């Protein structure tokens, strides 16, 4: 068994609050808003606070993004998960800036990618919710098929601000009275 790559962390101050960045020599392994669900999952206790070229690229990307510009590059990523999660996360990266998709449509794409006839939107939602690199891997762009703003580990308030920051109108979306978004 190969040893894990050495992990590093740094903090980025965004307009939505502090963000913990984690990475190794290969790329960004985590990006979490302070206090979000699954915060720092996968980050071992043995890591160093250190600025790296991976973090420099991620911070440049975030600086552009939070000024309302679409970044024209993706910082190096080093995502690790199950084959199913990796499939879903790679599909998230294909959702264009300023657009949304639904869990159902994402499930259909995942099924096609995996050579299956059908895929549960709930199973896909579980993988979306465990995306370790929020914002850059745009899980906030996934909504319920009925227009509900569900399932953002960083919190519904942040999901709304991320979507509106991309120029997405909220007129066709709503906050569910109960569910995973609350």
C-alpha cells in the first residue's frame, strides 16, 4: 500500500466567509466553507499549513469567481472517492457557469456514463453532497426538478448567493419548507 500524499491547508477569506482549502502535491483535495456539512472530511490530522502553487491557483480562481467573472481555467484537482462519486463529480465539472441542472438530469447522465438504464436521483444527490471541493466543482448548480433549492452542504444561503453571483435568476426556484436544504 502506497503512503498518502502529504496534505497541506490554508484559509481563504471569501465574501461568504472563511473557506478551508486542502491539497497535496497533485492538486486541491478539499474546499469547505467554515461549518459546512462534511467539513474537512478526508483531511487527516497530520497536515501542515503552507502556501503552495495549488493554493495559489485555487485562490486566483476564487478571486475571479467572487468578483462575478467566469474563471477560464480550473486549478489542479486531486479528487478521491468511489468510482461512482468520481463519475458524478466529473459530471458536475461539466455544468456550465451561469446554468443549473437537476438531480434527475444528472442521474440520467450518470446512468449513461456508467452504462446503466437508470440511476437514482437520491444516490446521485448523496454523491453531490459529498463533493469535497465546493464551488470549483459546482455542486451548487444542482437543484430539484420542481425548482426547489435542495442539498447544498454549505448552506442554502450560500447556494443562493453563489447562483445569483453567476447571474442566475431565482424567480423559478424556491426554498422548500422541509428537506435537505434546511
